């Protein structure tokens, strides 16, 4: 059966909807999966919680990184997280990547254009 791999049933994981920190904070759609980009401003390794912000956002987003092993969190770096928004208002990340060097103005313009032309949900 092609839907099974190595005896395990195939599992569907929702992709993360691209959103800004402020969009996530104002929508409060708990259980929704998001992809968000922000600058790492705080990281507590003992609790696996980091805080991200961006120049474009008014708020800060708490990200739970307990599912991410051995990731080099560097304060001041730009990161992109994909995960589920939990009831406590934090993003429970399952994927994290360093995106230092990403031109955020160009990224925001690309997201805006894709939304205008129906390529991304609003």
C-alpha cells in the first residue's frame, strides 16, 4: 500500500500558513499551523522557550522549541519557525531554521503580492 511506509501509516502534517507576528497575535486561531519569521530576542534553554520580534511587528511571540533538538539559537539572528499556535498563545514549533541574510522587506513584498494574486491565504 503506497500510503504506508515501513509498516507505519502515512501521517498528514498541515503546512504552516505564512503570517506575521502581529497577524498571529491578533487572529488567536489556536490549533492553526503557522510559518513565522522573526529576530530571536530571548532564549531560555531550561524551558525551551524563545521570544521573537520583528521591526514590522508591535508585539512579541513566544515560541516553544521543545520539539527541536540541538539547534543553535543565536540571539539577534533571524529565524523562521513552523508550528501550531497553542491555547497559551505560544507557537509550538516543530521546524526551525536560521534565515540570517533574508531581506525582510523583499520577503514581505513577495508575501503581499502572492496574497493579492490568490497564491497565499490571507
